[in-house]
């Protein structure tokens, strides 16, 4: 007689049988649900989620910095100031 749960019995809890991107998506969805009443926490979660708007604009900003594209850099910094004021201090960049 087998004792305990096998990994496949609770894979929905630990993501053991999920592809990495599926596991990350579920983890971030869970965290967003957990902190749905806390705007600052939601912005902090977005910072680590590459699929969020923050991740997209971060990639655009990094490319602009590498390419020395000052106009795109200004536009992206303005976007961060507008959409992520609780966690971003872009004046220090």
C-alpha cells in the first residue's frame, strides 16, 4: 500500500507537470488574485512578470537606452511615471 500523494496527484498545486511559462503564468495569476486589493503589490507583481505591460515597456526602454534613442527613452519613462507611480522612481534612471 502506497503512503502519501504522488507528484502527479497534486501537480495542479505545485506546477510540477507544467511547462515553465505555464507555471509562471499560474503563479502570477494566483498572486494577483491574492493581492487584488493592494495596488502597490499588483504593480510589484507586474515588475517580475515579463508578460505584463511593464515587461513590454521595460524591453522597449532597454532597447532605446542601448540604441541611444532619446525620444523613445523619454516616452517610455513618461509611461512608467504614469502607469507605475507607486513602485517606479524613474527620476533616478
